[in-house]
C-alpha cells in the first residue's frame, strides 16, 4: 500500500475494484408497507413472483444460518423447496454439518437477496424435521440430478481424492435413472416456522423501507413495525 499524500493512504487495487461496483443499478420498485398483508407468507409469495418476473437469477436460493456445536455461527447457501402455512422448506442430509447442528439446536435464520429489485428478506425461527416419507416425496418430485446427489451422501465429510467423488457420482446417477423412487435414508426435509420476518426494500436515496413481522405471544397473529434503515 502506498501513500498519495502525507497522512493519507492510497487505496489498493482491490479497494479500487470494490468501490467501483454499483449497487442497484436498476429502477427500484416502490413498496408501501401500509398496504402489506397481515402475515409475511402472502408478501413473500408476491415478492418471489415479482423477483422471477424481474429476471432475478436463482431467486429460490437462500442463506441458511445455524449454530455450531460450539455455539458459533455457521452459514451456507441452500435451495428453497416450498413456502406454505407450515413454514419455509429446505432439505439436506441429517448426517451433514447443518443436519447435526439443527438436531442439537433446532433454530435457524434464512436470508434472501434479490438485487434485481433491491430487495432482501430475512427470517428466523424454530426448525422441525418432516417425516421420512414426506422427505422422500419431496426428493422424488425433483430432478434426477437432485436424487443422484442425495444418493452420493457423505455430505461435509472429508474427501481424500476427487476421483472418489467422480466414481460415487457415476454410480449414483446410474441408480437414480434406474430407480427413480430410490431411498436415501438420511435425506431430510426441514421446515422453518418463523417467529420474525423482515422485508427490506432498497431506495436509491438510501431511504430504505424495512417492515418487520413478529409473532404475538399467542402466535395467532403478527405484529408489524417499521425499522430505521
């Protein structure tokens, strides 16, 4: 790092590249929180459909944050399988890192980011596991590739040689094509039932709209409140 003048540090090449990036270089939609529905699910469905219509890449991917065995944070990107009256659905092997973490502490947070419209959604709540029959039904409703990946297993385990993955993957693909109803014993469908959900609409002048839903103590309704950006 060099100095351009006394007391001032010149930016690095990476900092220059970083600061040159634009944020929301699109026309952003207007969001009136006063017209938002009483519960977060209908608004999520609406925003998801609008993200798809706006050409957002992979709007069904989301960040999943869990708590490690040592109490620290952990996060990764997973795919949304459904969002209904039971909650937000995703799947993984129960034997994976996230599966073990959810077994020990069944709480998590989700995060969606849709820059095509300057929107993000985040929520947190308790996670439950669906019965194995439902987990398999969800898996079998997806692609052959999804089933093959589930049949490979060993998620999060140490891989000694990449060739081992290639061999296991070839075997799993062959089985998935021959047995489209094949069982994957550890494959689990998880459902997050949120106690809190926040909808963020970006604004070009940084007057972002943040609408938060919170469950009432009786869990029969939602409280809504605006947050400072």
